[in-house]
């Protein structure tokens, strides 16, 4: 039975699932859901997930919601010989992966993701606070990646796939990743993974002025 991924153009959370399916070379059917058209509020879609959010993965009757849950499901179900690499089962590396999945769901979500939501979707949020959180998250990541190639273990894991999209998209929210050399190098490493699939980008977006990064005073 074909795997279906309910996904949306411009959605970084959906792209996490699309990208990982491509990296694992798992065939699937992409079912586009338009949030601007309200398709995520249709009775059919809400029957799949009361959250009304994309992405949703349906695999042989199993419905998996939430991008990070989908990444973990795919790693274990379809990772094959690399399953333990993408999502380790041993206590310490598993904890490290969870730590960076939480970073994606909290620090990245509340930083670059929210800054982008303000600029792209006009969400009525505190933009300055989102940018401040974004730069703090980037400082932490940059220092962490100065010591290592990948976020959680010595190999790429689902944590790298989870953190990648909204840092790729950071400039759409006015957040500049350029001053963060280690993060920039890590973004390129993700893009060099075999099977990497670039995110289809929203064309003709209005220019967003990058907020200059000011390093903390020593
Ligand atoms: N925790 C969820 C968040 C998913 C999410 O916020 N998806 C957005 C698109 S990127 C969405 O569906 N928004 C519509 C809504 O919340 O009504 C995940 O990681 O998948």
C-alpha cells in the first residue's frame, strides 16, 4: 500500500517529512493541503487529525501526525540497516537526539519559525523577541557544531533533519544565518546527504530586511 503524506507548499514542518522520505528513498504519494484555502479545516482532514495541521503521514492505515513523530516513525519503520544511525536506540545517543528534537520544537520554533510567520503570514507576534530568540538559538548551535559535524551523534540523525528547514528559511523572517559559520557549514552538509531533495521555495516573496546580528559583548 502506498504511503501518503499530507503536505503543504512552503511548510517547513511538511518539508521535514518530504525530505526524510526522499533521503530514505521510500516511495510515497504527496497529498497537497492548502492552508490558505482552509483545506486543513475540512471534515475529511480533521478526521485524520483534530490538530488540523500538516504534515500527516498515513501508512497502511496507521496515521502519524507531527513532523518529529513522523521522522521517528520513518527512521524505525524504513531506516533499514541505517535505522539505528538515524534514530539510535541506546540510552545516551537517543537522549541526544531527543534533546535536539526538543530544540527544534522550542528554540527554533519560537525563534526563526515565528519571525518568518510574522513576515510571511502577518502573525501578530512580538517580532523583536522572535529574532532575539533566533539569534540565541543560532549562537548555541554554532558553538555546539564547532566541535562536531552533526547535532546529536557522529552521524546525521533525525535531529539534523528536524532542525534544517527553518534555518534554511530563516532569511524569509529577517534572520541572518551568514554570521554563523558552523551552522552554515552544517546546512551545506545536510544538503550533501545522498538523496537530498531541495525544498520548493515560494517564488516572488517580498524582500525582508535582515536584522543585523550583534554578538553578545564579552
Ligand atoms: N508540531 C507540529 C506543528 C505542525 C504545524 O504547525 N504545521 C503548520 C504548517 S507548517 C500548520 O499546519 N498550520 C495550520 C494550523 O495550525 O492551523 C509538527 O511539527 O508537525
